C-alpha cells in the first residue's frame, strides 16, 4: 500500500515493487531488469572482500602466514648479522621489532597508501584479473587441444607411478620456466614501451616498501600479465595434454606447485621491504633473492632497467639485465628524477594518473619532434 501511495504522490516517476515507471516515456521495468546484475555485482564484491581478508590463511597468496613467518626468520638472520657487524649483540625482541618495523618506513605516507590500496585494489580491481585469466587459460587450452575445456581435462589423472612423478616434476619445471620467461618479456616491455610504462610506473612509485607494496599494481598491468602469462600457461598445458594424452599435475605443497612454494617461502615478502637479503656468490643468479628485486625498484642510475626476472634470474643473466651490488648503500626506492612529494598520493590517483599522462602525451604528440622518446624511468 505504501508503494501505491508513493506512486500516486509522484505520478511522473512512481516506484512500485522495485519497478521504475515513467508515464511520459513509458519506460517500465528498468530496475527489475537491472536489479539481478546489480545484486550479482555487489555479491561478487562482498565475496571478494572476504577472500581478501582470508589471504593470510590462503596458501596461494603471497601474504600467507607461513610465507610471512619465513620472511621474519630471514629478517632475524639479517638483523643478527648486522648487529654483530656493528659490534652490538642482539638484545631483545623489542629491538628486533624496531628493526622489522622501522619508523622511517611506517611514518611515510607511501607505506599507508599501500595498506589502503591493498584493500581497494584487491576488492575492486582483482575481480577483472581473475575473469580475464580464466578466459585466456581455458580459451588457449581449448585452441591448442581442440578438445575438452580445462576443467574436464584436469579430471583425468593417471595412477601415480615413478614415471608419472618424473613427468609431473619435469612438466612443472618446463611450464614455470616458460611462463616466467614470458613474464620477463612483459616486464621488460613495461619499462620500454611508453604507454605500458605509464601503467607500470604505479608499482614503482612506492617510496618505501613493505609486503603489501607488492599489490601496488594498476589494473591494466594485471590484465597485461593475465593475457600474456595466461596464454603461455594455457598453451603449455594444451601441448602437454596432446603429448601425454592427459594433463600432468605439478608436485605441490599445501596446494602450491613445489617451485613456487619454495620461491614464496625463501623470504619472498622481503622482496618488497627495507630488509636487504642477498644470496651468497652465484646463487643469486640461480634463485632470486629479495635483494634482486630491491635493485629493480631502485632509482639509482646504475640500477635502472635491471633485474626484470621473477622466479628465474637466469633470464636477466642471459639477456644482460642482471645487476647485483654487494650492499644496498645505493638502493633508493621510487621513481627516477622525482622531486618533492609524489603525485601518486591516493588510491584514485594510482588508477587515474596513467590515463591522464597518456592522454596528455597523445594531445602533445603532433607537436613533438621526437616520437621515439624513451619510456624507461629516465624519461
């Protein structure tokens, strides 16, 4: 009855049982038509919000509690070594906590922006990434095999034998290496192609880093990786399915492929932090240390456009983009040439600024004498 009275009171635009009715235009059913989509969208965001809160107990996420704990153990080792080198013996958990959470990091606005952006982007932007990578993975797999979709293929598993284990182990190494190589190429292009650099610049705009800085990524960056690595992964799975007659599974720990589990537990969360951890000798050329990625984020002239690899630093070694100093004395995070406060100062600006910069460059392009200006951090 209330709805009926409301419609009589507002005859030009009545709302009756959730349906918009405009007597002049004859527009009916708008809300009824849109409501399922709106409700589904809110439900998806709500579910994603709870998934994000569960990251610390989800082994497939970088901030899984075990990876954080192992990173703290490595950080403690660094803390002890530095204390002894300076002639001071480690004294208390309080001094270690001060080392682990230094004031110069957590008093910086960039650190707290990464905390806010973590929730903002993981809830808002990550859904698109998940959808794109699922479509690319399945589409590429079906294109290569000409057969069933990926879900059905994973349901065909041979009885476990030594042969199947060797196949699975070799399959894991080859697939992850190929996908990592594609990621290396994409990462290289993100620094060299002007338009891609504008989006990737968001990740490099962090002036101090902690584990959540890993998630400071633009949605376009996420989509680029989803398309590139998703296509590579889907193609490799399709080729393996064609060759073996089934899709091999990878050896896993806690549901994570063995190599990636080792990658995550070997101090992964120190990659985006102030803690300098470098593997001794040539080991850093074989397995990535947190220091490898610190150099990549550094704006020191000697460090620009170095260390693009993610899992296998051998790609950097092969293509001569590898650089590993003995210490972090020249490492300084942020964008090359930046002076004063960063304009990347809010969640909205992290999303918006790349589009603004690209539009400005496009407007200025006809007046430019050099259309081949570099897009690396020196630009």
